[in-house]
């Protein structure tokens, strides 16, 4: 590298008139609307920031722009910096390497190499060894109709997060493999299109499991998939009877009812502050947009 450093980005240019607005995810969940040069970020005295590039970059797992006609977005396989620095464009920072400290807090150049670094003074001169690291990855591009950006992104985001696992075994040539069935699923029926199993974990006690169900869509992201959904846990599991179900907190370390009894009780009966209470009724649960619910179940 020369001139002090290099920043490598992927950039897409479209005809979308997004008027400086773009959307980034918050930890892979709710989308946040961003505005290029937003004075709420830079302050009212700096409508055009002194850092027009870095000041408009955000950490993203997914990012999209849209207008009334088209939408365009990208889902990455690891967190990266993303922005829309001009209307109709998206860009993602793939790699950044500098030879000098950029005075942003780390106290050293961003100069990663594939071998490492010698010890710091006074033991050595902190010299980088080897070539610059090579960054690889995947960018999944999504194109849709106007106003459909969030809806189009959701399914791709979750498929990237929960990719299929491939298992391979070996056997002598000509050996008959006694597969009883070509596919296997724990579920008796398919889940609704907007619900996913986030985790299914065997606990210490026999036939006891921790299951997390998540609603994949946010409010107003899709005309049908953003609606709340009722699920009957009794009908989910193949050849197993659900004998017990209790709701836990999201982390699974305590009963939700016990936590509800101890927590401070805010007035959440009106406005945007209406909270979702325990909604488990005879094994039937209701998931609202972007909700994640955790249950401890016992199967016979």
C-alpha cells in the first residue's frame, strides 16, 4: 500500500431516488432509518459534517435503499461498515489498511498482516511481518418493488444466519446405507412463513428442551407477514406429546412469571408503550412483530 493507506469498498449504483435516506439493521433485527448528513447526529451547527464519508457510515449486517418504484439492498456474511453517500448508491467497506494511526482511538495503524508483529518497544520495534491479510466474503443483493425493501430483506437475513449444516460420512463402496427416510424434521407441521425456530436445546433433564421462536418481520414491513401469529405448540413435534410448557425469560435462566412479579411495573397500558405480557395459554402462544419468546418444554 502507498499514500498512507487504502480503503476497499463495494459500491452499487442504481436509479433509486432515495433522497438521502437508507436503512440499516440493528443487530440483525429492527431496521433503523438513516439520513445522510443528519443534523440529529452531527448537531444543528454542522448540517454538513466535516467528515461526510466516515460520518455517514454505520455498522451493518444488512442495508437497503428504496423509493416508490424500486428497492435495492445487500446482506453481508459478517458485520461491515455501510453507507449511501449519494442518492441511488450503496457501498460496503470490505477492507481498510492504513500505515499511520488515524487518531480514532486505537493508538496504532490498522495494518494487519498474515504473519503477525514483532514485540513492542523496548523489546523490539513492533514491525509488521508478512503480507496484508486477504478478506473474503459474500454479498447477497436483493432487488424488489418500491417500499418492499424491508420485506425482501427479512427472509434472506435469516437464511444467512441459519444456513443448513452439511454432514458427511464414509462407507465402503457398494455398502447399502440403511436410511429410513431421505429427510428428517423435528416438526410435525410447517411453521408460518414469518416464524422461525431460533434455537432448540436439550437441557439436563430427560426429554426437556429449551425452544426459542422468533417473529421475523417488523411492524408495517409487509401487508400480511407483519401480522401477529398464533402457534399451537402441541401440534409442532413429530411422534412426541407435549406434556409441559413454561415460558422463560429470553436468556432462559428464570421463569418469566417470576421475573414479571419482581420487575418494576410501568404504566404500559396506552400509546406506544404497550408491552407484551405472558401470553401462554394451553400451549398456544401469540408472537407479535419482531418478538422472540423462550419456552421450556417437556416431550413424552
